[in-house]
C-alpha cells in the first residue's frame, strides 16, 4: 500500500488491544472532568478533555483494517466501577466497538469480591486493571507499601481473579517489575498483561539497561505478556528512530508469541497520529516474517484476550 503523510498504511489486520472511549457529557471520569488536572506523564493533557467515541476512533484509524478493539478501563468514577462496563455494553451494541473490555475493580477495597463477580458476569469483560501503588522514581521505590503488589489486602483481591477466569492488566513502571515477577510466580493461573511496555520513559543508557533488566525478570514467567504501547515521551514526537530500538528489545525479551501492538488511543494521540504509531510498529518489525507480524498486530491479542468467542478469527 502507498505511504501517507502520517505513516505507511499496513496490509495487515489489526486487533487493537488497548484503547479508551469516554462520553464526558454523560459520564464522570475524575481526571478528565475535574477542574484540577492530575500529574500526567505526557504533560498537558487538556486535548483529551472531550468526548471520544467509536466514530472518533474510526476516523483516527482510517485506512487501517481494524477488526476489533479491547477497551481498557479509563479511570471512570471509582464509586461505580461496574457502571463503565454497563455503559460499554451499550456502546458495543450500538457501534460494534469495543469487542471486549478490561474493567475497573479496586482490589484492596472491601467490596472487591462483589465487584469482581459483577464484572465477570458481563460477556464483554476479559480482565481487570487496578493500578497498584507505585513510586515516582526508582530511588523512591519501596517493597511492601499499602496498595502495592506486596500488600496482603491487595493480593487477597487479586487471588479472586482466577476464580472468575479473569486476566490482569498491570500498569506499573519498570522499577516495580520485580514485584510483578513474584506476583506472576505466586499466581500462575492468572494471565498478566503488562501495559505500555513497562513505561521506559528514561531513555538514557542506564535507564534502558534497568528497564531491560526488569522486563527480563518478569518475562521468565510464562503467564506474563506485554503490550507494546505508550511509548510517547514528554514534549517529543513519536518517531521510529526513538522507539524502534525499544520495540525490538521488548520483542527480543518476551518473544514474538507474547507481545502485541496497541494504540492507547486517544491518549497517545498527544504524541503521534495513529498512522505514525502503527507505521512505526511496522517499520520497527520490517525484517520480521509475515507470520510474526500477524501475531504482533492481531493473533496474540485474539488469543490472550480470548476473542474467538466474539467471532474474530485467529
């Protein structure tokens, strides 16, 4: 296919395993609706403070063959985590997207068991995301903090996932991946999907070496997969020159069978267009076989998120 101004188009089907929708006229997302912004790794996120629905996503992804998406919880009102799932069921029925969702549940809350049971009852839900407590830098990282992956209360909630056959989407910086490796070891029946490539924001030689070490530690466990996404950097455009080495290192560490490419749209639109990002994924893997690229862009997401039942073929 001919290239476009925002990156090459792909002759590949895409199952996008990480994207978000929100209707700010109807629903409450504190980080998007409250007047005071939160600290955000991409800096000013005011362009995200508008409704983003399937028609907006399809416009952003125009020219690509999107066969389905997985919606990841979008920091919906924490007082009503199941409300987001009910709303997404309506959206999926009306618009054909998302194909599945990763729902919100607060694993260290007293109502964790009730919430997980309610989320698991939805045919749209494949897993849960609850961001465990994390430190802002490696030097501030401490094991055993309340709300962390070491916290016994948090782990009691996590243990319930296996009872419902739910996977777990883990968003945490690479300096907490040692704790993630122990979580994977202690709960081998629960599939973990690390979000946003382990957040390699420090691109110094030392920072990347530490990031690779963290990925290697958690990749030792076969029940862990990796979403390659969220590679934007504060104030810098998304380029394959900057992100290609990170993409190739991630695939080398996890293996092509456990990686998948994701847009993180609309959030990553702050640093690049859909074409620039997916064109960058394609350029970074140009030396891979067609079978490998099909796994990265489509098949692994279908398998890991158990989407055959949605009529999406592997």
